[in-house]
């Protein structure tokens, strides 16, 4: 059968796309420890030094949601005015790769901006005004999008640190009598578990005090006040780590610095695979692939730059994502 030049060119392009698909769907199984950037949550009472601790992480940049870093000599993004600012600053860090750590200070104030964004989207004045109690579900979903962006930073070799305030809450065990107070992050009941699950380390910072009883008067007196970090779960607070840390350490970055000694440096952004981008655009817009291949002389030996020019011209002509 005689095949014209346009058809032959299209068949070559189709073969290239098939080869690209093979590259995408090849599955590789690996074994052993994988060194990645770290996902960290630091929380504790106000004024204990959460921001100062975060400032000691490798080459940090702060997204200061509450203006608490003014006394610190750190790199920071401009004042946060809305939820989109926070997401835009995270995206900028991923794109520029100038810093090794993104610090979102604090998570609970970031959630305030998230709540405002959800209320504006739902056209209500308060989160409780959303029917059927779905307000905080929407907040959780929106906050999860921020964590997805943070995962992209982790994949790029950039640590992500959230600081958060702590508060006391009454806790009741379902199968036990009575209740007790415990420390928790000052976040909504749906956002807090999400952040804890996401993190590799949740460090609870507090003042360690001791109580002594006077043998004569039987009066009790507290003393001490040393700042410590708790790294493991306790009935009175949430904490965790995946690195076999001691249950209690001094509140100093030196106690966890070894976890970052073998961390990969931020990788440079990789150029997109424009063969796949062009293929997706052709499918999305139901375009004539043969015509595009013929116009740009695309074939098996075409480079990614050739496909980039074809993709950008096609996108400009027909539109796309």
C-alpha cells in the first residue's frame, strides 16, 4: 500500500508517542532506606521559641502568617494577606530552589486564612454558616491542597516545617471512666489529624517543671522551666518521629541536626517532556496529529526542543491548559 508523506510522518510521531508511554509506565522496585527532605511539625505554647528553633533548619525561608519573625534575622516572604499568598509562596520556593527549608509559621494562623478563603468561596460570613456542618470538611480539603504542594517541595529536596501553637483540651477515653487534659495543636478537629499524618516528625515543645511538696506545710511548689522537646506519643500530648529519637531531648536543633546531614540538596527543576505535552494537547483538543507532525517535521530523531516549539505554537493557536 502506498503511503503519502503526511501519513508516514504521522506514523513516525505515533511510534514516538508509544515509546514515551513505555518510559512513563515502566515500574522499578527499589530496596533500602531512601534519603529525602523532611516533613516536620513543631508545636508548643506561645513564646517558647518555635520560630527560633525553625530558623536553625538548613537555609530556611519563612512564610510568616502572623508577623512573629520580626526579631529574627531570617529570609522571609512578604506579608501574608490571604490564603492564595501562602500557596503562591510555596510554589515560588519550589520553582526557584533558592532555599533548603520552607517554614510555614504558624499552621493555625495559616488555617485562619484557609477558613476565610472557604467562606468567601461559599459566600458566607462564617464557617459555621455552611449547611450540614460541611464547613470544616471544606477547610480540610483546602488545607490538603497545601500539603500536596508541600509534598512537591519534598520531592524537590526541600524540607517543609510547620510551626503551631498548642492548647489544652479535655480528653475522654471511650472505654474508660473520667477525663484528663492533654496538649493538642491549635487547629480544627479535621485539619490537625491531617497535618499529623502528613508529618515525618511531630515535636511537642514545652517547659519541664517539677513539683515538690513541703514536708512541714504540705504545700506544693513548682520549679524548673527547662525547655524540652517530646518526640513520642504520650497520653498528655501528640508527638511522633520515624527516626528512633529519644522520647525527650533538649529544645535545640543540635538534637535533630544529624537527620539533615545526609539530606539531598534541592534539585533543579526538570524541563517538561514536550512530546507527552504535545500528545496530551492533541488529544485534549481533538487536533490533527498528522498535520502538526508534518508542519513541524517531527519524527523519531526530533529533540525535546523541537517538540517544545511545536507544543507552544499549537497551544498558542488552539489554546490549552
